[in-house]
């Protein structure tokens, strides 16, 4: 039961009482696990192309590019805090008067701090931090090495210093060039000119935290003129936040709604699945999706970008056939051969199993059946060979109605207590690096309402700690998981070199983030 004050709070966020009650019920009843049927592998859900085929798809996309409205959609709201986790532990546990880096690393079994301190000058932020720490500590050069390292890290992360831990990943120094240091945000603008621009214009949409938008806007103002001149491209950059109405409640161990100290209900951001609403506002022909931290230095970008063109070419080819078939279905003038061709296309190109009784349907029933399955948003997803990275994987999944479909499934959605589900996971060969190209318009040029293609049963329940209290938190179906459950999907193998995320600050030392 909610008090009048609760109801007022709920409504002020744009949420209904029924929605909150449904969230509470879902948390109490537990999450619904995915029912894996098989891992998607090469030839069985994942397509693989040779050099000639790849070039043909690239040419197809490049031939159509100038006729298309294109946007690059970049989730960029994540704070950089997790990148610096081992450095926060270092600040809390290191005493330069009693030990040095080597003894601390051994005591804490922390190889990350050794790698960090031994390579300080290779980091793109080294000069900025070094200048700041010397300004605030005039005697810095005379200090013992251990104290220098402690002050360096403190200056990086502390609110009174450069406050890197407050900034979003997208605005941190990412790559060091001869005459400049560039953020991930700037690198994404440059990268968009290689595959996501049309007629000298590049559209980018970043989902950011409301607290950070001003910082992004200021960075855009700082770099826009130079990058537009260098690339001969005009940038149209837009921003959006996760809608407050997508936030969810959490439950304590006693199944009561968790409240803040002032008695109001705690509402939490509901994960990247909330971004389906942001995506749903875009009205472009082609939407590329790529995470903010998955970006390489500019001299490596062209090769990586070719694989984005590959995915887009695959999408265009499939989409053109879909539109042709839907227009033909609209005429009603089809024979048995037409029905079989369309059904085979669904099965083997769009990975949509056909109902076993399809051949016995009347022509009218076949038209309805085929149109319903063809007329959906399409996504083409890059898949890289599994290297033990965390994240979603491609699987064949059966829903509660017995329908089998191709899905990207997170480990949190899998019931590992069931041996048959474990066995399927261990046979998986690829994972999804958040590398998608989406077609969100139908054959009449109308945009799909993406909210109609979400599987609400694919929500996550995670255990978190809030003010020292364990809570069960609800996350919406992931953006490329349950939020796209009823899209038509094509999975394509791409090289591992297309996946270069920065999960810890030390990842910036990898060759793909260092200018050679």
C-alpha cells in the first residue's frame, strides 16, 4: 500500500501506481530466466563472409549512403568511477611512510597498480595530472617515489583535484597524439565521418547523465570548428537523458520497498534497457549503435570502420528484400512458389522459424502470417569470437509459447543451476560487443514504435547495496537484449579488433589506444 505522499511522488516522476505495483510483484516473484535451446554458431545463426562477399556489402552500403539519413547512437552516461576501482583501493590502503609500490602490490596481490605506476608517462592524461600536482605541491620533485605516486593518483581522482572519477568516460583523456590529447567523445565524432555520415553531414546522438550534459556541450564547442574543418563534415550532435519514468523501485530483504532517510521511495536508474525510449525518438533510416568506450586511435579507425559498413550493407540488402516481399504481399497476388520463397527468406535470412502448419494455411492466412513476421524492425549485430569477455552472447531461445528466436542473452538471464543451460553456454563460440546497425522504418517509410517489440519478461533482478543495506533492484530488459526481443535479427561475425573497450584505466595502455 502506498501513502498519499508516495502516490504524489510516483506520479511526479511520470510513473503510474500500476507500473510500480507491477515492479514490486516482479521483484517478489523473481526474474524469468531465458530458455536456451542452442548457442548460435557459424552457419547456425551467425553468418561469416569471405573477403569478396565483404567487399560487395561495403560497396552496396557506400552506393546507398548518400541517399540515407544516418545517425550514430552512443550510450555515454556511464561515470568513469569503475575505471579507477583499483586506484581508489590504492588511495584507501597505501601508506607511503610504511611501504613502497612493490610491497603494496605484493601485499594486496594487485598487479594493476604496478602496471599503472610503471607506465605513467604513456597515459594520455599524464601531462595534465603532472602539471596540476606540481602546481599544488611545489616540492613534488624532491618527494620520495611512493609519495609522488600517491599524490599523482589523488590529484587525478579527488574532487579538489582534476576529479576524473566524477567525469563520464566520454570526457576523459583517451588518446595522446603528437600535438593533442583527445577524448572518447571527440574520437567518436571523427569515427562517424568514416561510415556514419552522408553528404558531408554526420548525425550523432549521445545518451548522457543530466549532470554531465553541460560538460559534453562545452567540449563540443571547444572542438567543433577544428574537427569540422579537418574532416570537411558538419556535425549535428544531440543529447538525451534516461527518462525518469523508466526508473524502478527496489525491495529490502523483508520485501518492503526501500526508502531513503527522508521516507521517500528510492527510485533507481533501470539499466541501459531504459535507452530504448531514447532510441525510439530517432527517425533515421540507419542507426549505428556503439558504446562510448569502444573506440581506437585514428590511424586504426579506417579498418575497424569497414566492418561497420559491412553490417550496414547486410542490413540494406535484407531490408530491400523485406520491403519487396511486403509490397508483393499487399497485392495479394501470390502463388505457392511466392509463399515458399518468402518463408525460406524468413527462415534462412532473418532466422525466423516457420510454423510447422504453415503449408496448410489458406492463402489469406499465409499473407497475414508472413506480413506479421516480416514487418518488424531489423538489427544486424556484429559478433566476435569468445575470448572470455563478460557480456551478452548469441543464442537460440524458446519463449513460453514455444516460439524459437535468435537473441542476445546476458549471463544474468541464464539459470546456471540447470545443467542443460550450462552446457549450452559452454558451447557458445561468440559474444556481442555492442556493435549494432538498426533499421527502424517499415516498407512504407513509417517509423516503428519500438516499445511494441520489447519482451517485458526479460527484465533483470540484481542484488545491490544501498546505504549498507542489501536490496533487490529491477533493471529493464537490456537495450540489445529483451528490449529488441521481437526484432528480426541477423548476426554477423566480425574480427576481435573491432572490440576495444576501456574497462579499467590500464586498458588505455593497449596498442589500440596508443598512437604508434
